[in-house]
C-alpha cells in the first residue's frame, strides 16, 4: 500500500490525499450504504481526519441519520456524482473513503463484513472474513 495515497472523483474535479495508512478497511452491507453505492456494499477505507486533505474541488453533501441516530455526511462530486467519503458525526476524527474513489484501489483489503443482516441474498461475501450483524463495538 502506498503512503501517501490519493484519489478523487470520475471527472477529476475533486482530488484528495491521505498521509498515513488506513486505520480500518471493511465492507458495510447496510441498506444506506447499498443505496449510496448502488451496489451490494460500501468498501470503506477509514483514515484519520487529520491525515486526510482535499487537494482540489469542493464536494457536495448528503446528510442522513444513521441507525444509531447520529448524522452520516456523504461527500460526492456534484458534477459527475461520484461518491468520495463519509464523515460520521459520531466520530469526526475519521474519514471513511470509498475504495472505488482511490487512484489505485487494488491494495484495498477488507478485514470484515458488517451489517450482514442487511446483505442481499445475491451478495457473495468472502467466507473467511469475520461477519457482524451491525456495527461492532470497537
């Protein structure tokens, strides 16, 4: 995994970088993440907010309460619609990047599947990854 690493939206209007290794990588199968990605899960790369910076452009935001009641702020490009990252208001010291927005997503390596109770029956999860029905208590 390269450090620093970078990413951005499909049209190039928004670019970001991160100066440290991710703190966590995992797949979220909640309905909210399914709808936000248009797929079976959100491939999340969680980094320290202090090591994350937007290099160019300004994301638009969509806010929605999470299942525990706090606000999830999803950043996306208003030009091309690409999802970029999430700010979870219960922990503003982290940013959850969409693995698909990385310049090189090949190094993404999930450590677990969460919210598997909401997983779609056609979603073939990796059998060796730990599974949680909700958000694990870290």
